[in-house]
């Protein structure tokens, strides 16, 4: 358990993100929302702009070695990118991905509105930028629009298993057996 002097928000929203691929830690170079969004925009589906895209050039030899020694490296990059996005945003990776995708699709509106509110993606970390973007969208909608926004952001991608505890699974099986 962290002591009283630990900044819990810093733990949830690290300044620098590190992911492990094939047992090797890689620190990503992005620190601002603009850097994260720019890297995401390269490949919104696979997020290869994040991992391996944001890995420092100093690690290119190691990345090459991993590509030669791990035939499943593309899948490893795929999941490492999602882990990185979750860590960078301080939320579930799919929530962060969904909001960033939405923002990038109407970038001129989102960026313009946030800049007018002194939220500059080139100077703001990703978690704070996400907060500002979400609140701008949420506060601009009525109750139905807010519900729709939250559903859209919380929607998991197809094929992503829903995490369930053993108790949840047992309860569902018991309920199924009772029917």
C-alpha cells in the first residue's frame, strides 16, 4: 500500500509510459496529448503508431531483434499499444481510444473549442486533455446525448472478452441452471 506521501494521481496518470514486449521494457516518447493523438492517427485500428511508433530510436536494434526472434511480434505490439494507451489515459484503453477517435474525426471543432478554453493539446498531458474533451462533449449535450456519449465511449471493441470474476461466472451458471 502506498504511503501518505505518494501522489496517487501520478500513479494513475504517469508522465512517461513504459510497456513490456517479449520481456523487454520500452519507454514511450510521448508526453503531450498532441503527441499521443498524432501517433494514434497514424493507425487508429492497430495503434502501431503508439507501439512500436513511439519507442525511442535508441531501441531500434532491440525492436529489430524482437521482430526476428518472435514470429508473433505484430500481436505483441498490438496488445502493448493498448496497454500503453490505457496507462497514458488513466482509463480503460477502449474508452480512451473511443474518445480520441471521436475527437480526431471532428478535430477542427474539438481542438478549436478546447483552445478557446486554454486547453492546448501541445502543452497538456493526455489524461487532462481527455478530461477537458469529455467535459466539453458531455456538458454540451442533453440527458439523452450524455447517455449516448457514455455508451459510445464505454463500448468495448468486438471480440474483446468481458472481464468477469469467478463469482460472476458461477452466479450466471447457477442462474442458467435454475432456468
